[in-house]
C-alpha cells in the first residue's frame, strides 16, 4: 500500500518491531536549511544548538540516495507552501494506515518526525486518531513539561555540543521521568550520568520503554565521524 507522506517498512529499526502486534509508519522530511521562497527553513528548530545536523539520520541508510532526498524535499515544500493541503494529505495517509492495521488486528504506530522536530501536538491531528500510537524523538526540552495527547509519546534527544542544553535534558529526565536518547560512538555503557542505559537499537517502540532511562543508540551514517558533541564517546 502506498502513501503520500508516510513510509512503511523502509526503516531497518522499525521493521524489528513490526509484526503481529505493531506496525510503524514514519514521515521523513528535510530537517535542516531548506531554501524556500528565498528564506532558509529548519524543521528541526534546535539543530544548530545541539549540532545534530552534522550527524543527522537524514544521511543514514536510504537517506544517502538522491531520489529519497527529493521525496523528503517534496514533502517539506508542501508543508511550507500549503499547510492546509499538507494536513489534508496527512489525514488521508493516517486514515488509510489506521484502517489497514486495525483490520489486521495490529496496533498502528506513527512517527511524524522521522527527520524533523515539528510540534504536531499543536495541530490536533493526534486526537483525531485515538487508536494510533504516535511517538517521536525531540530536542525541544519544554515539550517534556507540556501536556501531550494521551496517545503521543516523546523521547528527548541528548547532545553535549551545548553544555546548557545537555543539562536541560538531564534535568527534564530527572524531573519528569521522560527518557533521553543518547548516541554513542562504539558501544553502549550500562549507565550514563547515573541513569540506566537500555538498547534503543533493538526496536523503535519507544513508548514501551521504562521511564527515566537513557535510550542508547549507536552512531550511524555520517554520525560515526561526528565530533561536535552530539555523539558520545564512553
């Protein structure tokens, strides 16, 4: 089945969690420095602060293919140029995806921010699909303290490129119980900053993780050579 905005079965990690219980669809867009009508747009607002753009997953796996990048640019331009048309296309995709999986008896799961950091909780789209489990990674720390739709799970994304940002993430983890994803260069430690580390590469079903942990991820793509502070050596 084809969709206009979301992709299903084309992410190596989400496939690990797909099966008789869950199936995940992800939307990938261009996260950083998209030029549209003479202006530069970042769909990851804190990319410069966290320095994650240098090792972004946008360049990993199939993201290295030109045709894939063109598809992400198409969706990004639609989002920037025609927000009503974009939301209509997203609604149609989610309806199709939800009906297909509900019919199979499988829980539909959606990551709207595969390579972006848009605050979709402000659009009301999740409340229209209570049967869908939405989840995302985010660098917008204030979202950890905000009230989210019941079917939306967030995991913070850690970076030491900016010490203040790193401390804000750790504080949010300790104060709210939200988890933080940390990208490690070679191996996953048992603990990080006094918090237990779980293997986040086993699957992508972050909403099943225990609270107050570090979700350890191994560097992929260009991130393997990142020295900005986004990728952690241990």
